């Protein structure tokens, strides 16, 4: 058995695929610009279709389009000729993907697309092929060679086609003025979505979850309430139920170091901290976390309306970290 240098093979594959992507950069022409504008002005959806490996590339491109502001859907050409053509309307536009340009399933659906007056954008790997010639907009995705040593498995060609798809998607993104906030709205479960959309109001402690004590309450009872609520702090109210300060675990610890057991004869007003940090309920959770880190604190008072004398929420650092935001 001959010795095989795995690292050399890997580097060669990556080099060939990098060259393929670089090559299609030179193949961007006026048809590319016209195709992008046609998608932008489309009143329906972008349909993407391909067979085999090109089908998988089509699904990836459709997914990228949908997540960056271009309504898109993958339609399998084999299923399309058996009824799924009904998914495609005359308001739509279609991208067909084929390395050979002779994919029969795609060729078979072209007459139906023509009958609906649907514009066809072809990401085709062979100039002069049937699909290249029948596309309204031909985008050349041909490569000099595949990375596969047999020259058979789609490797460099699929990489180049995905790069062309990404070029279309990003061009559309820029033209639409699609921004981070728009992206987050389409990815509410992702980290970016949480960072840009999740507010304090959605995760704060409220009502019975908030620890409240009064100025004249004994420290022993204050500690019981802090322990019961589990936020490491409590809000201190005066006789009019107005917030006048907070007591944190740190306040208790510092008082113990200074006064010893004498603090148990004192009241909440003796050890509380005045003017605690606060945020409004519509503050982004990530901003609240940054404020906690800035002042080295673990909780913030929350107001839905600063005219309120008594806070209606408390946000703890653990509440934020549990969402996965960092």
C-alpha cells in the first residue's frame, strides 16, 4: 500500500476550490447585475431548484436568501414535474442550478415556466448547454477542474456555485438596506436575535418574585426575605411604599465586617445603599448585562415608568446569562 500524505491532499483540495471561487469572480458580468435587479423587483418569491448535489446547493442558497430578506423557497425539479409546479406562481422568479447544463428534470419544467412567463436565472457550469441557452440570465459557474482526484465528484463546482449564490444574496441584502435588526427578527432563536431583541421586561422578576422590606424591619428578618427570594438583594421601601434604597449580600457582608453581630439589632435603613442602579423595562438585556459588568453588580432595579415610586421589576445577572447571552 503506497504512502499517502493526507495533509498534502487536503491543501491541494482547498487550493483548487479557492482558485475556482476566484475564477467565478471574473465571470461576474452584466447578466449578474440584471438578474439581481430582477429578483429585487420580483413581487413574488425566489424559487431555487436543482437536482442531486446541485439540489443541496439550491437548498442552501434558498435558506441564505430567506434569512437575509429575500423570500425564497427550494422546489425539487423531480417533484415539480409531478405536481409541485403548483407551488410556483407567475409572480415568482426562479434560479435553476446545474453544472452540466443538461439536467433533464430542469429541462422538463422549462416549458411550464415559460407558460407562466416566469424569468429564469441559470447558475450553469457549461456555456452553450441547453439550460444556459434557455436561461433569461446566464450566470457562468464553470470551473477548470474539480478538487476530486478522479475529476468526477462535484467539489470545486459546488463550492463555486454556492459562492455565486452568496454573491447574489449579499447584493440583494445591500440593495434592500437589510440591517442587523432585520436579521435578528428573522433569527429570534439565535444569539444575534437575543442580543438585538431580548428586553429586560421579557425576563425580569416581577410581582411576588421581587423582595421588598421596609426601613424599620430588623436585619434578621431582612436576611430571611433575601434568602427566600434568591436574588441576593432586596428593595427597601419607606412608609409610603416608595423605594429608598436596596440591601445586597455585599451590604450585609460589609456591615458584618464592620459591626459584627451588632447588625442584627439594626434595621434595614441602617445598612441599605441609596440610589441603586436601574434600567427601564424596554432596555435590551445585553445592555443591562453590560451595565452590571461596568459597575460590578449582580442586579438592577427595573421601572416600566420612572414616574413610579416603587419598581415593578428586578433583573439579576443570572436571569440574563440563562438566556445564553454573553
